[in-house]
C-alpha cells in the first residue's frame, strides 16, 4: 500500500514524538543553563557508562512481548544485597564487585523466576503487575534489610548497622569498590575521562543481545512476543520462554545496579532500586522505544537525552526564574510524565495502526 | 503407490452435551487424491476436521464415536501435535502466522535450522543460533513446490491475504512428514487469480502423492479439482459425488435441501400480503465489523414487511444491522422515513424509532446480573426517558418502580417468559427465555423498525418456534417492519416476505421467500454474481 508524503511525515512524527520533544527541549534549555560543552560531554559520558547497562536489561522482556519490565527493581534489590555483604566483609576493588555479583546472581534468578511465574498468571497486564510486584518486594526487602540484617544475618561492621544494633543504615558507603570498574582502564580525550572498561562491558552486553536475538531462544521470544496463541500452536513453550526472558532481565538488572552503584560510590539503602527502575524505563522511552519495540540505539539515545535534561534543567530553571527547585520539579515531572505519555501514545498508536490496516477492507463508497 | 488407501473414516460421529452434530460419517481417501467437503455452516465440517486433527475440544467434550484409520492402522489423536506427527497438516481459516516475521521465518516456525555453538553445552539446545541461509533455502524449496509467487523475505504484516495463505500452506509442505493436507476454506480470502494459482498448486501437490481434504463454499472450485465430493448436511453425509457425473445444481440442492421441523409454517394469508411504501433505504453501506465486514450494501425495505437477510457466516449479514445501529465504524447513506440516519451514533437510530435485538445475546443484549424488569426497560429508560418520575420538584428524576414492574409483568405474560418473578436475575434463565427478554426489551421501545439478529441461535426447537411466532405476531398486530438476520435459511423462509442473501459484504440478490431453497443456495455460494470486485488488503 502506498502512503502520501504527508502521511509518511505524520507517521514519523507520531513514531518519534517523545525523542523529538526532548531534542527541542534540550535545544531550548542548554544555552539557558550556561554549562560549558566540555562539562556536558563529560557528564554524558559518565552517565552513559553508569546507566546504559541498567537500561539495556529492559530489552529482552520487550522482545518477548512483556512490555517494560518494572520488575527490574527486583534485580536491583538483589544486587544491593550483594553489595551490603561485600561491604561488611570488606572485600575491595574489582574482586569485591565480582563477589557481589556472584552472591546476588542466585537471588536475582530466584526473584526473576518468581516474577516470571506471576506475570504468566497476569498475561496482558504484565506492566502494572510487575510495577506493583516491585512495591511489594520493596516491602520484603525493607523487612530483610531493616530487621533481618544484624539480627538473623550477622553483620560485623558496626559502621553499616544502625545504632540500635540491627538493620542497615540509610546510606551504605561503597568506598571499597568506588569507581573500581571505571578506573580499571580509562583514558583522557581532550580533557574528558572515558571509563573504557565500563564501556567494554556495555559493548560486550550489546553484542550479547544481538547474538541472543539470533538464537533459537531469541527467535522464540520474538514469536511469543508477537502472538502467543500462534506460538503455542506450533509447539513453542510460551510460558517457559516468558519466564526465561524475565529471569535474564532480572539478573542483568542486578549487574546493572552493581555497575551503577560502583560509579556513584554510596548506596541509598532503601531508595536506590526504586529510582533505578523508574529512571531506566524513562530513559528507554525517551530514546524512542515503545512498549513493544526497543532497540540498542534507543537505549543510548535515551540515556543521553534523558540525562541531558536531568543535568541541564535545574540550572536552566535557576537562571530563568531564579529557582533551582523548578528544575528539580521538572526532573520528577519528566520521568513520570514521559512514562505516562509513552503508555498512552502506545495504545493510541496501536489503535491507529489497526484502523489503518482495516481501512483496506472497506468498500469504495 | 497410486490408489493406496491413506485415510478411512468408519462411522464417525460426535455429540456435544447430548446435541448431535455429526453421525455415522464414512469415507476413504486415497493417496494423492483430493476430497471435496461441502456443506452449510453448522453442517459438521469443522467438527469432523477437529476430530481428525485431535483438537482438545473433542476430548474435553467426551471424545467421538467411530474409527479413523491412516494407512490401515487405527489412530486416535489426543492433540494436534500427534496428528502432525502422523503427517496430517491443517491450514485453518484464521491465519496462524507471526505478523512481524518474514515468510521464510513463518514457514519454518519452531522447526528452524540451527547451528551449534559452545554455549549449547551449558544452557541447552535453545541457544543454538539460527542458520538463516538454510532457512531461506527451505522456504524457497517449499514455495517452489507450491509454484507460487512469494518472496521469502517479505514480512507477513505487509503481505496481501493471498500471500499469507500461501505462506501457511508452504509451512505444511516444509514439514517432511505431511501426507494429508486439510485446507479449510483456503480460497475464501483469495482473488480469482490467486485462487486459480492455489488450485493449480493443489493439483501439483496431489501429483506428488499428498492427499488433500478441500473445504470450500465455492462449488465450481470443488468441481474443478476434486476427485470425490462429499456433501454434509446436519451432521450426516447426504451424498457422495464424482465430479464428472454431477453439476453445480445437484450439489447445491443436496447441501441446502432439508426437512423443516418445529418451525412455523407459511399460510396462504402470508402469501397474499402486500407491502407498503419504502421505509428504510440503505445506500453504499460499509461496516467495519471484525469478521463480518460489509463492503457495499444497497437495500430498500418496505413498510410493514418482514425482510430477511441471510448468507453464510462471516459474509457480512450481521454487520448490516450492527452498522446501521451505530455499533461499528461505518459509512454510506441510510434513510429512514425520509430522514437521514446519522451513522456511528447508537443513540440516533434508537431515538428515530429503530430498535435492534443483538445476535450477541449474553454480551450486548442483556445485563446478565440484573433482574428481568430492569433488562426489559433499560433501553427505553435510557433512550426515551420513560419509567422515570420527578422528585424534589423536578430537580432529580428517579426510577418509577411501580411502572417498571407493571411493564415487566405485561411482557412476561405476553411472551410467556418462564421465570419466578420479574425480579429474577436474567443469568438464571434458559437461552430461549433470555431471547424473549431481548425481544421484550426491543418491543418496549415501541419501534417502527426492528432489527433481529440470529434470534434462534442456541435455543431449543420449541423455543425457536415461540420466538418466530412472537415476531410474526408482533409484525401483524402493530405493523412494525422487521428485518431479520439469520444463518438459517429455512427459518427466514418460514416467516419473511422477501430475503436478501449477502455474499462477501454485498447483496448477492433479493428473492421472495417463496422461491425454492436451491435458488437461495446458489446465491449464497456466489454463483449468480458474474463480476466480483476484488479486495486487496
């Protein structure tokens, strides 16, 4: 079927509405913020290294048709528990980070499996289910970390524990592994530090996703993602495939959170994971991904655009209205707003496309 | 190997919950032969194929009677996968394709060629990478066997319907075991040229030794390609034809001719009726109802008549009523009593005095969890603001419970609705009584024109007669024009004055109900219309 130029342009605008809005906002806000180019580039490089892995972990469930995996916070929690242990044991540097990953992997697999089983019982409502599941597990996490650690699970390091003798403090200092991956191998280009080791890990991950989509399992996931009934009728184990996709995503989110926190250097024990999920999903959507389709370029574009807004808006707000608070407000507004917009756009777009597909069936009247 | 017997059915029968849908079906199919299976909707074709293919629905409802032999060995498939194992391939009416995949990917779906890599040792076979080159080769080979013009890299979502059909068949061919191919209405969605290509491919496949069961409503195609033709009617094999020794007419009459039981009969008085002026004009109506697309319908309905709309399922007859009532996106011109009826606005036709009884009794027609009385007055209350009384000096209006009860009691008595009281919940009633409530709901609107869709679907014989008699009586007494839409031709013929037959979203012809049923049968099978405007998706 042929479409006119007008139709093509409007199709493009609808398809990329969110990134276009963000590019326009950035063009407007960057000069206002009075940041130097070098500062912004350095920030973006640092944030790409910090956040990309987390965002990439969202891709596989989207491939399997399960939408945005809000359940990735489960993985983030698993990663944080690993980090608490290595901090307590005082294992430092890259070894510490690897040990944290090893400790948290079985936990992440278990949580991912649980999440996958539950989502299989809520087909078609995966996103809202995983979202609420995140809240629920947050409660369990708090119970374990606030009461279990120091009580049932021994914690030796008094600096970690609240003064009452059990429970982990609000802020966990990760000085032992701070920047251990970033600084493993990095170099300077025109005064900008590039954490090459982290980018190597991210690059390897991208290769993994590309390779994975070419395996039989990847093909099955794409099939299940597009039509569960057809996949089932050809003998693809639909439910198992869906669980695997969530498990992979959860484990990767766990690693992503560890990479993220080694860059930050301190851990907000009870909040870090919540933000991780929200910001990763918002970034992906800003990059032009939808609930049903996301690519690796979407990830990087999204991280850059979203964090550019993040860095620039408080200062822009300050210089424009004399109120840095406005930018802060804008951050929160943007991250929730963009998710809401993307979800609405998605169903609206799907409706439009169905209508367009059905139009051909109508008579010449 | 020619002439070797591949499939034999002996005394196959099936009933769902005491309702017999298939009885004593016997036939044999030889290797490399094409068997044509024809029959009206509900004649038992799908049930027969479901039995052959081991669909779970058969087992869940108590299995089937009789025996099926493949290569002389008795088989009984518990699942479609067992049937596939044994070499039975089936192409269903609904496509089972993954829209975002290419033709090649769909052809090899879940049977992809793969390559080994080291990770397989740790994580199992599903981590093998796909061998794209080999997949393409296999797809090309299957397409070549079919001898159709189909590009393996074309995405299914961008294909015309015909190509989707070819992709499905190519998938069955790619399965090396396939020896028996069941094609369920494969040509229904194809253009003339595509259908011709498919028929040629079928002959080629038969030449390669694959047996085919071909289900179609287009009798000419059946006559063209089949070696044997079986006609099913009401679950029984009524005739077996050889194409050389028969013609369209005899097949068509075997299909539709049936004895009438428990239905209301026409009387002399009916035949002498004369109808009034034109009350409803429909011009170039299209309706985008999923599964019942109406493409271009023109009708004139006269005041006071009972007008029937018939046709096979999925041809668009249901779409006409639903479109005019504003339930689905539609276009065209509809004029009622000289006034234009705005489309896509359910309130408009109702406020003009048009009412409808939906074919979806439990979904659209009734509020199942609510009492009978509410169901009967609900639409009237909404549309005409009746059964309300003002309180607080007209500031607020509340339901007038007494009037509602009176009205409900009146209809319960008039239509002989079997219930405990008017407060009983509708969900507790039988299908026939639920249907009567739907009628009462429409009557309560006191309509000038009434659409009734599939009024006897899923209700027993006795209730059918009551429903039809009620409609006829209402028409005679109040002079209400009734448009009745039904898949059952004999039912239409028993109470309608004129009947339109809808085929592929268009009116194939309008005949007086007194014409013999074969004439209607031919219209349904698309034999009368010479030129058919083709639709590409």
